[in-house]
């Protein structure tokens, strides 16, 4: 019986994993298509939603249907949504259908239960464009004035315009007046973040987290703030929280891998990057894998990985830079010189390369050329390492 149960759980786990992989693959493909092929994207988002019951994917499907005026398909799918997003999407659909009264009633209902969604956001929502000059629309906003929301819209814009110091005192006053406004805490956090006051930014983001229904964006903001505080463990934890909510957001896998590298867990970082490759082909991922090998001082595997990348793409300078640096570490100065020179040809704006090419040239037998590169590095970039090389190997002071 115990053996049967173990086998059953194993099979169940495989089936569950396959279903998740399937919906993630569909969602990733949908995101890739939505810019140029919204109908195909909408259909894939819808399939992914039915597999996962992820409300965000349903909303993405509706959004793409609305872009191409597939209103019946959008309406049918919106009826499956749960709160808090259902009323807003239904209002958008009714607006597109020209049913203004119904659209405004649904919008009023949504704003009543979602105070963090602002007047500014609604008025800049393209799905409500058809209502902008309608008399009912103007009357609606006269009856739904929200002084806090209006003030926050103004302050949010000022934060975006980098007028941070000017708005800080106003935000702090509002925070004392409205301590339970998640949107206020988030804007205040953004303000502190732009001022590089990361500890206070975290404090506000966590306060917003307790009040907000949309935790995904806050998880990402908290993670990036921990990253700047050099707390890789917490950054990794919050990037994972965000990724667990949306495992089809593959860019998060790159961020997770970077934090794993900072924690010296290079093998885990490479596994994370390979998970990305499972769903989308991107030559930069192979580059990141090579970079992980380089950081781990496994220069041979870094070179082998970059060989695969350069077999298909020789237009990116950074591929040649990393392979050249790897060759330099293995003592293959001739090949290092070749790669680093190619990188410099592709992008001359790489100060560090002049010192590295100088080293590769000098130790591959081109001593005069090496000294010239070090001289240029000193004269142009004031590089202290190159100056030391000049003194040590070239007899110059």
C-alpha cells in the first residue's frame, strides 16, 4: 500500500508539473505575440488561463481582445473574473460597446471598493477614450471627486519628474492623515527610492504591502531595493515571491539568477537560467551562463559556452569581451588578444579593455604594442593598474 501511494504521488506530481509547464509556455508565447498579433496572443492567454485559473492571464486575454474589438469574446471571458478586477474590465467592455450608463455604474462600483485606483489612472485608460467628451463622463467625475486620490495623482507625477525633495514633506503629511492608504505608501516609497534612501523606501513598501491587493509589483520593488542594499538573500526571497505569482515572467528568472550568483550559488544560478531557455530562446541567456562560469573561476566552461554563442552571433562585443577575459585567465594570451581586439573594434567605449589588451599583447610576445595600450589606458582613463604595468614591464614612470 505504501509503495502504491508513493507511485501515485509521483505520477500526480509529474502530471501537475506538466500542466504548469504547459500553461507557462502558452503564456510566454502570448506575451511574445501580443505586440504584433493580438488575436493569437488573446487566444493563447485564454488557453493559459483555463489551464491555470490565473486571473492576470484572463485580464491579458481580455485586453488583447479589446484591442481588436473582439467584444463578445472579451465579455464572455470577463464574466469568469472574480473581484477586484471584474467590474473594471466589464466597465471597459461596456464603454467599448457604447453603453455609457452601464460602464459608469460598473466603474463607480469598482472605485468604491478599490480606493487605490485613481482618477488619473481611469482618465488615462485608453479603453475609456470614447467617453472622454461625453456629458455623462464629466458629470460622473463631478460626483466622484476624491481629494486624496487627486492629490496623490499630482504628487506621483512630481515624483516621476524627479521633483522628489519638493513633494516629500507633502507626502509625509498625507501619510499621517491617511495611514491606511496603500497607494500613498507606495508613492512615498518610490520617492525615497529615487532619493536613494532605500531603508525608508523599504519601510513604505512594506506598509503598502499590508494595504494592497496587487502584491506582485511591490514584491519586485522590495526585491530591487534589497538588491541595492546588498542584501542578496532578501532580494532573492522577494524575487521568488514575485516569480511564484507569475512564473511566465521570465525576466524575473534572470534577476533570481543574479542574486544566486551574489550568494556564490553558481550552479543554482545556471539551473535558473536554463529554466528560462526552456520557454524562450535568447542568446544572452547563454552569455549569462558563461558569465556564471567565469565568476566561479571555471574559465574552460565559460569559453566552451561562449563558443556556442559566437557560432551564431558575432555582432555583440560583450561576447568577445568575456571570452577574451576567460582566455586571459587561462594564459592563452594569443586568443585573448584576438577576442579583446575584436570587442574593442565593435565597441571602443570600454575603458577596461585597454589594460586587458595590453596584458594580452605583451605576454603573447608583442611587448611594444602592449606598452602602447597601457600608455593609452593611463593617458585616456587614468587607470592605476595600467600605470603599474607600465612601470613594471615597460620601464616607464
